[in-house]
């Protein structure tokens, strides 16, 4: 495994709020973490968690003065940014009042004020929201009161299949990713009514229309998301770790849901990564019961450690290889994987 991936995982471990095992941090480790933070801008979303943990562990002075300042300013920036996004969700709640329309928050904005505190939020680029497919036209009619849909500048073979981007009218720096499916409907099988039925009201907004995925659904969704992005070294691992440690979801139920959606294999490797990399308390017996067969397991482990650990740019040949491996190995249905790629070829030729 590449050194930068190893160092990134070390940052992930330091960013975890819940220490499932007593980790003894020393100054050389913190210096390695500082070095990785300074060279990898993608880790800025974790700066508030790093800063808060350094203070609570009485290790802030182990970071250089420059890094301490950067972490502090970044934390203030993240708090302000998440605050602006929360204000837009409050506006959304207001326009949905009295409407028979529910919105389910996903990922970053779902987890803030839930598993991450307001003082040390996890950064998020957009506000990801989910609606039922049958509500899409009616929701968009209401949604345009506070946001405007963004037309894609470049063609995308899978563009418009399950999501589109909207920009807030009052705050042009805030964007929504509007989903009517959690991921590719060609790859996975989602029952939107069941998903909404299992959802819970978000504790921060005090609005029946603003919801969260159930903890079990959210963990399975994280697996589907990592499979889609061909990346099992993503900070989604931290989200999964915190959900398991703080909310104690039923992981057996997660596997049943993953089997229904068609991402049981992806879920297994998400949980395995969490256990191996972050010491997440996950039953060995449960993992063993859901472990793929010998050949598939060898192939999946090889792809994760050698191919997925490589940084690749979108639409390059290497990234296409990643996507093919991800679809055929980590999604459960070979026929769906084949159909998904046929759709890609057809839409590529047509455009």
C-alpha cells in the first residue's frame, strides 16, 4: 500500500471521535499527521475533528504553530460553512410545511448535529437530499422557491439518472445535490417507500419533513457510495465508524438490507475496512458469516489494496478500469452490472 494512503488512514484514526480501542498517540505520529494534513487539501473536511481531538487529548501543542493556526481558522470556516448550509435546510423546512413531501438528508449534512457536534463539524461540499421518485415533479415545483437547477456544462453518460444539482437562490455558494434514487437504479434495487418508512426525523431541525435515513440504511448507503466512487479509503469510513460506535445499529439487519439493494459484497468490505483500519467494534462472527467465496474475496482484496489505493482522474482509462472492477466485484448481481455497462455504452454512443 502506498505511503500516502497509510498516512491518510492515520489521519482518519486521529479524526475519530469515538476511540473503540485505547490508542496511545505520540509526537512522531502527530508530526506525520500534520505533514499529511498540509499536503492533502481533501482532508480539510476533517480539520475541525482533528482540532477538537487535539485539544481534548491535550496534544495541540504537538502541532506546529502554523498548523495550529490553520486548524483553528479552518474549524471556524467549517462552522460558518455548515451554519450557512443549515440555514438553507431551515428554509427548505419552511417551504415544505403543510406539504405532503419529505426530504431525507444524506451524508455530511445528515451527520452534523447528529454524530458530529456543532463545534466540530465534518465538512461537506453540498447538501445531499433524497426524495421519492414519484414526488420529483411536485417537489421541484416547491423547491424552486429557494433554489435553481444547474444545467450540466459537460455531457455525462449517467447524468440525470438519479441526481441533479441545484444552487440556493439566497446564498450562491451553497449547492444541493437532489437525489431521487440513492445511487444508480440500473445497479441497485431501491424501495423508496420502505426507505422512507424506516427514516427518522432529524433531531436538529424539529420538522417532520426533514428526515434521516435509518442508521442501518445509512451504513448500507455508505457502502453503495464507496462502490460508486471506487474508493474504500474515503472519510466515509469515519462516518461508518461513528455511526456504529455511537448509534449501535443492527449490523445483521444492514446485511439484509444490502442483500435487497444488491450491495451485500460492498457492505462486507466497508465493514472489514472499518474494523481493520479504524478498529471499529464489528463482530468477527458476523463478518465471517457474510464473507464472499474464496476467489471473489481474493480478487476484492487485491483490487482494494492495489487498484483502489491509486489516485486516478475521472474519465481516464485507469479510472474506467476501477469502475469496471467495482461494478462487477462489489455489486451482487452480474446481470445488473452487465446491464449497467450496456447503458453506459449506449448513452456514450448516442451523445
